[in-house]
């Protein structure tokens, strides 16, 4: 390990970064890819399994029509061609997360291939990312390692839950992306965000990275800059690393920063980059080497004899093409008009990756401006402080809409609403539940407020005279004192009215 | 003619996590070569004008509707497992010192 690490910016002065991303999208079908077991999260272990997904002898897989349909729609949305005939293949490997000792995937004949998708960056620049393929495959089960430190290394043994084994996935593989320079990390992040937006708009996946329904592997390599007069395309790609388990948008950017700096330091020191799989560590924002990548030959791919080829008719493909949603960029422009956001406001919302969140919050009943205020204000501040993405905060769009409803109905003021929100973020329940449990409510009991106002006026006798003198703004000091006395729960407008009435002044 | 040498058999054994000693390797490389050579005879008739066939039966799009069918109970699912714990299949250590 080199002691000196060059910064991302320094490395990119000398090298051209090349990246590729594999995104696994978990489809939200009712059932698994090759059997009728439920495709659902959170059931008791090994209760959504059957002879097919447990790989028991004599069982035969049958393809889920809906999964094929979702894969084709996704392929079309990514501008891919759809193969007239595609087939499944067995990918053999020894790891107990699949009971069969092989994963059913697609190899030489993926259903969708050769597409391209426009990605719009924060400042409005459009970058086109080439899509190599989008193929259908089954997900693996979940291992729990027992003993040691809880990781696979040093474990005494492992426990396997096959509920997720056989759940349909589409794996989207980009073509190598070159020449993005300093914007490499930003482009990679925006690409994954775009894929997420597309699968959500298609309604084929909930696209939630924090729950693993959208997962990304990031390949990165460096090659020297061609320099003045040189042809960058003539310089071969360098050795690449493949960073697994990069499961938030923020982590995509950080993983690329880390790998650029790490590989740049190695190359600058005259050392070689090893082609390998690396693991992403959220806590340290760094990657460490995993097992050395098995060669494709080692997987001994061969056509799956138990499954017939997928041969969608031209008619069916065109029918599916007609169901495609608009591109996220078009949707974004329409939402901006609907919400009445200024260009700058919308740009900030896009940069914070809050378009979908605000859309969901508005759908849950909040006004667009209120939704923007909460997500881009208080919540953005908290996300920033804690180093998380907005989407990963433990608060839902429904919570925010409920919070805003509490404010709009006069049950909470802004200060109390922020306390309720803090409670929600701390896992105490929805804002309404927090407000009830913590006793947060605006005090609008006239008698109680009147005595609080009288007490405050008595302690600051000069204020009353000032108000009566026409300096109505002096009432603010009394409002402040009453708020303090009531723990911020007084209805400020009512308090003000009482003060003015006491002073004999019209409000 | 296609034949498997000893080193290739040793590599396959390592991938398959099968422990073979020198005598096994000698014996199996001979036997496996004979099998591979026999299968390789197909190549003599597979001329370029014969397309490769993975699915000899002319069927495609054998799909099922996306409808949930009953799964096994956890008890039945684990019944044939050599070891189980907490409703899960218990498997031996996955990574040894080689990792």
C-alpha cells in the first residue's frame, strides 16, 4: 500500500479514467423468475422456497412471463435492440448462496443489447451512456456468517436463507465510458440515478438502493492522457478494478474518487494495478481487495437445457414499446412546470436527487413548495451533516406530508414541527405519533395564554407603554417571553392578538 | 484431437473443490481424455453449414403467468438438509485459508 495518495484532481491531470457500471435491478413481480414462490421481502427464512428454487432433483424451472415483459420494457427504455431469440445459460460456481451450484443467467444471447441512454447532469449537460446489454438472471439467497467478526472471513460456518434465491433481476451493463475527466464520478452517479428513475417510471422495480433492490458494481481503470496531438482512442485501457456492493448514489461517487486516487498513486509510483474484485466500505469510504476475479471460463457457462428460448414477436415488442414512460428528463421538465419551481430551485432539487422524493411527497398530499421546503431545508441539512443521501434518511415522503399537514392545520408551528421531525428521524414513529407521544401541540387555550401574557407584561412593564406609543413591533419581546414560558408551544398569532388587546391597540 | 492433460484435470478439480492425489490425476486424465475424444467425434460431422444447437426441440416462449403458488413450509424445506439452524440451512465454512 502506497503511503502517498494523489488526489482525484491530480490523478486526472495525467490519466484518462474509463469506467463501466453493472446495475442489478430487482424486479417487483409477484413471483420468482422460474417458480411460483412469492417474491417478497421480510418473510420468515426459507418460507418462500420450493423444489425449483432449492434446486432439488427432478424439479424443472418455467420462466415467469411478467419478468420477461419487464426486462423487454426496460431494454426498450434503454434504447436496446431486443433479440429475436435469446436463451438462458448456467453460470457454474461454488458458493452456497444458490442451492443448485449454478445461477441461471444469460450469457451469449442476452434478451436486450446495444442501447444508449441520455443522462442529464446537474447543470443541464446531457451525456449519452452506451448500454452493452441488459440480461435476465436470478438473484441469490442470503448468507449469514456465524463466528469470527460476522464477516465471511474467519467465520466458523454460515446460515443460508433462500427466500431471495430465484427472484428475477435484470443486469444492465454499460459500454466503457471514457473522456469524462473530472466529471467521471458525477456522470457515474447521474447514470445510476437515471436508471433508478427509469425503473421506477416503468413500475418494474421500487429501485431502492438502500434496500438492495438496485445494486451497482463499478469498474474503473486509468490510461495515460494522449497529450497534445495524440489520439486518446489509440491508447489501450488499463487494468481495471471492479468494486462490488456500492449501494448508494453518494457511494458511487466516493468509490470512483477512491479508486482513481488509489490507482493513480500506484501507476505514478511505477507499480501495476491488479485486475481484481474489490469491496466497498461505507464506514471508511474506501475499497479493499476481494477474491481475485474468476475468469469467465471458470464459470463454465453453457446453455440452460431446461428452459426454452425467449422469442418475443415483433408485435408484442411494439405493444410494450407503446407502454414506455417519458424519459426522466422530460418528466422533470413537466414536474417543474406543474410545481412552479424556478430554474435554480429545480436545479438544486435535481442535484440533491430529490425529484422523486418531492413527487412522492406531493402525491401524499403536501404542496410542492412545502415539500421542497422540508426536503431542501431541514432534511437536506441533516443529510449533509450525517453524510447520507436524502433517500436514505429514515423518513418517508408520507411522513413529510403528514408533518406539513400538522403545520397547515395549525396543530404545530415550525419549531414544534422540527421537533416532531427529529422524533421521526430518531425512530419514534410518524410525526403525528411523535407529536402525541411528546405532547407537542400549539397551546391555543385562551385562558392559559392570557395568564402567560400577563406574567410577561408584568416582568417587562416598559413594553406595554411602547406598544401603546405605537411601537407595535415591541410586542415581539412579549411573544418571545410567552413562547419561552410555554416551551415553544404557544400559538404565536393568538399571543400577539392578546398582547395588542391588553395594550388597547388594534392589530 | 481434443485431450485433457494432467494440469487441466488438476485445475478442474480445484474449481470443483475436489481433492485429487497424483494417482487420481493420472487415472482420471486418461479416462476423461477418452470421454472427451469420443465426444469430439461430433466435430467431424459438424461442418460450418450445420448451426450449433442448444435446444433440439423446436419450442420457445414456454412461460407461466405471474401467479403465486404455495411454497414449502420451512420445516419441509429444511427436512433434507444435513444441518439447519434458526430456520436456515447450515453450511460449512465458505472461505478457508486460501482466501
